[in-house]
């Protein structure tokens, strides 16, 4: 009911805000019917608390809470306190709210010039809440209220936050502590170069805090109209931001065991796969970007700055959205690699989007096992369960289906080159935030499509399909094997 009410509220507001918003309302009504029909038979026990109803269904919990936060953010951004001058259009406020909550970074308004200090604070609060994850906040809040989670609810929360089931509250406290300490150190480190670049101490501190939180949450919002391009020759800022992005893109539990991994000590398989895949993607992406853009967007930079910016772009393009070079000017080979890297994204349990590093590593291991004709799919002397392999394949296919639908909808409604639309769609679904500038050219239909893409990218395509599908009872019956030729 909260989901339907939230979508309906946005739709009604759009319909009354301007007469030319009828197509936007029609699109939202279509979405409303898609969400409501498959769940029309759901019965809710009125004796349950509302949070118990949500906590017992992870897909419903994710969608409802993120939608609620997006609506609340929209209402805050249309208040007179948020804009620097005049008023903010409702669709632009909604777009900014969704982009902040989903830690994406795509913008239709200039954050430093179109929003007041209060408006920037609203955006930063939405980024922090979206980055921490509603599940983390909800669990801590319920414990503070004296409400105890059931075993089923604890299993759901631990699986969705990548924490230790043996002590959920302690694990979540560690997440919060790691987050705030890392962001605080990052803010302090960034304040200094901002101050020495000519800003006042107050402006420098605010820029440092905003950039640090935006970087750790992989949001990509910046208080410079051209993002971090003015600092492309300042390696200190680039590497501090890149480090925050990497730590935020990994799960806190994974980030905390990096020292053990570097010293060769035993770590969990999931963390090992996430870290190894991350290193391969970062190093491979940086090397390719350096070679492909040597005479391109990096041509005017000296050698050392070419290396710094190649590394920075390799880090940020996977899900952060900051840019130190002109993205619209990259060559086609770089463009294709960036599409792939954005689609992969970060690691499970972190603030990053995409299909996740562990998914792509499982697919790679499965591919190699089939090529070498091995029956068991193993890595690091551990056998991968068939259910994990099926889930990795399903997540990838679901992501590709949603990506195709988003690109198709944009192609049908926008008079923008296909190259740019493909990039924006991938950036939105991967909650990356990098843009060739096409987002600023979108009409209202295009903005709503990108908003939906960012939202689905944040909750995950699998979550959407779980919500839209019916529940089927498990059966012990086994059917005969079928032989099907695939080559």
C-alpha cells in the first residue's frame, strides 16, 4: 500500500504541476499497474506491526523503504529553502531525490548553483541514508525502540546487509562506525587542498564533508559544476576520493579484512573473490583507459597526470560517477569498456551498484570449468554450489533484460544519439552517475525513465522480478532429464 500510495502521489503531483505532464502520468500509471497486479492477492495480517510485514519480505522492504525515502526527498527539495533562487520544478526535484537516494549522481540541475546550502544539505542527507542502506537504519532503529527481530527477519537482514548473523546489531554498529570514521578522515584530508586552492575555511570544510560522503557512498555528486575536472592535476584530491570510492564500493566487512588479505592470511571466499576481481578491474581499466585516451581526453596532460587520471577514471566509472576528464570526448573503445565496467559495478554489501564483482567472478569460474570439461565448479579449493551459479546467471540476465528495456524506451521517446542514450541507461542502472551530457537534454518522459532505471538499479533487477513474480511452492518431484543441443 505504501508503494502504491507513493507512486500515485508522484503521479498526481505531476499531473497538477503542468498540463503537458499527462504522458508522464500515463507512464507512472502503467508502472503502478505492473507493481500492483501481481501482488493483488497478498493478504496482510492486521495483527502484525507494519515493520514486521516489511521485514518478512525482503523485496517489499527494499522497494517500499527506498520509494518512501525518494518521495520524502522530493518534498524537501521543492520547499522554498532548497533552491538558491526561485523554485524547483517537481520533476527535477524528484529526479535529484532519486539520484541522491540511489547514490547515482546523474543530475538535471547544477548542484552548487541551483541549490542553496540547505538544499545541498538535503541532498547530502539523502546520499548518506541511501548509502548506508535502509535495512541498516531500520534494524538499528527497531533495536533502539526495544523491538526484537525474529530469526527469520535476522536471516533476511544479514543476507541483505552482508553482516554476521551471529550478532546482527554488533555487525551493524561496526558498519556505522567504519562508515563515519572513514568519511570523517576523508573530509579532513579533502578540506586542506580545497582551502589551499583559494576557498574560505568554511567553504573548504563543507566541500570536504560533501565530497567525502558522496565519494564513500559512491554517489558522484560534487559542489563544482564540472565535477572534479578542475582538480585533474591535483593527485592528492584524486587519490583520496578514489580511496573513499573503493572502500565504499566494497562491503565494510570486506574492507576491514584487506590487511589480512594483503599479508596472505586466510579470508572468506566471498571477500577473496570480491577483492581479486576488484583489483583486476581497477588495474585493467586504468591501463586500457591510459592507452586508449593517450591522444584523446588525456592528451593535454603530462605523463604523471595521465596515469593519475586513468587510475581515477577506472575507479570511478564502475559505480561512483565522479569525473576528472570530459566523458563526452572519450573514444569509442573506451566507451565500450566503460559500458562493461559500469554494468559490472562494485561488490555485494557495499554502496555500489551493478551486477556485482562476485557475480562476474562466478560466471568466469563457471565458464572456465565448462571450457576445461570439469564437472565440479571450484575455486580456491572450494566447490561453488549450483544455486549460487544459477543466481549469478539469473542476476546477469535480469540486468540485461532491464537494460534493454530502458535503452529501448529512451530510443523510442528521445531525439538523442543512441550512443549517448546507451551510456546514460547503463550509468543509471549501474547507479554510476557518469554522463555524456545527454541527461540534461532529456524531456520529462526521459527523466522518468532514467529515474526508474536508477531506482531499479539500486534495489536490483532481481528484487523487482521477485516482487512481480508469484510464489510457487517447492516440490520434491524430479522430472526426467532432457538432452538439448546447444551447438
